[in-house]
């Protein structure tokens, strides 16, 4: 089973700041997921990436497969970015169906 | 747009009741999942299904069962609800294992009293 660690657990930022959330996993994978959960519960998939970098608006995700590490960056943060950000990695072999989730990073962006 | 719909946003049930949580997806996905989410523990897999009538236990299946009679519908059943099953329950679906994008329902917050 993959072990997934996220840091920091909580993050408070001023509007406009550049934000980085980190994710490390223990077992080599071919894809990593970044998810966003707003208060109220629903989870939205932000990125699924297997190498390099992906960008969507002000969000950028990077992954280093050799180092088993991924980062989620938010440029020019805004209060509407306040949410819990979760990374998730697949298992291997018989566990391939399963995603192992980090415990999440709670981001609060203050105006 | 893929849609995963859970039957209830909030539920309050009594201890010992049989509880059904329903999940429907509209994108013909093979795989469906039930998770529970608790503070400090993150998302944990209860059961998943990779095809109609097929199911596999996840990390915490005790006290739960599932049913998948049709491809689009995956039900989670609490056979006899207990207070330690008070939690947020999330359903998800994906096209192929965990290597394709996962789509989540809005969650059901279940309180067992």
C-alpha cells in the first residue's frame, strides 16, 4: 500500500501570496491526483499527472517521479481558493484500483 | 460533464437501523467506490466495485455491505447503524482503476444517534 504524506496540514495566506503544498508517496506510481474539497463536502479533481507539470488557470502541479514527490502551487491566491487540498496516489498490483489519500492541507486565504 | 449523485446530503438515523446510501453515475464508468471521511483520518476506502455485481473490500469494510446490480448505481448498506459510523460518506467513480480521473459525489453526512 502506498503511504502518502502531505505538508503543511494547515496553511493561512494573505490574498495574492504564492502558495505551495507538498505531497510525498512511498511506492512508485505512474499518476498522482490532486483534489480540492470546499466546505460542504464535495470533492473536485484538479489534476492527474504522471510527469512534469500541468497548469490550469492559477493552479500548477508538478511531479518528480524519481523523488516520489509532487507539489501544488497557487499563484496570486484568492479567498475563493480557501479549501482542503488532497493528493492521492494509486496502489500497485492488486491495489491498483485503490487510491491512498493524504490527510489534506486546509488552506485559508485572507483578504 | 460527468455527474456522480448521492441520494442524500444529510441523514440522521437511529442506532440499529439499516441504512442505505445510494450513488448514481451517468458516464458509464466501470469502477465505483465508497469512502468515509473523518477528521484527522482523511478518506478511507470502504468498498469498491469494478463491474456489475462485482465488489471488493477496501480498508474498512466491517459493518458495511454494498450492492451493484446496475452499472450506474452503487449502494452502500449499513446493516445495523452504530454511533461510530457517524461520518461523511463519499461516492466516486472512474473509467479505469485509479489511473483515470476520479469523479466524486457531493457527500452524505450521516449522523447516527
